[in-house]
């Protein structure tokens, strides 16, 4: 089985940057589609960005031009570089792996707080 652990969250002021990492263990994740999701206070979890097994990326409109998703298959990690952060970006950010069409693997989440 595969386990995912996020890191890199913290408190930043609006306009600042943060780099989130997702470390995978137990399986080689290079063959799986992956992504970052987030859940703000009182909100449902929403998709932030995805990167498939071929390295193709997609972004939510709200983060286009500010966030960059990438993966290093050799290190079995995935990264979300977040620039020009806004208070609306405040949320718990989760690493996701599409294990199968019906089964998603999630990390424990890392808190990102952006002050105005």
C-alpha cells in the first residue's frame, strides 16, 4: 500500500510564497495520477491542481498563474509551489493519489494560513 505525508505548510502574509511537499512511501507513485486539494474552514474539499502519470497538469481557475504543481518520480514526491498567496488560499492542503477509479489515497493534510 501507499502512504502520503504532506509538509511545508505555515503562516504567511498576503503576497508571500510557500512550498508544499508530498512524500510517498510503500509504492512507486510514478504510474498514478496525483493532485493537491484543499479544504477551508466550513467549506468542502476542492481540487487545486492535478498532475498525471505523464506530467500533464491542470489547475483550478482560482490558482492559475500563481501555483505550480510538479512531481519528482525518482524521489517519489510531489510539490506545490504557491506564489502571490491570498487570504482566500487559507486551508488545509491535502495530497491525493488516484489508486483506482473508486479508491483515493490521501495524506493527513498541512495547514496553510494567509494573513491579510
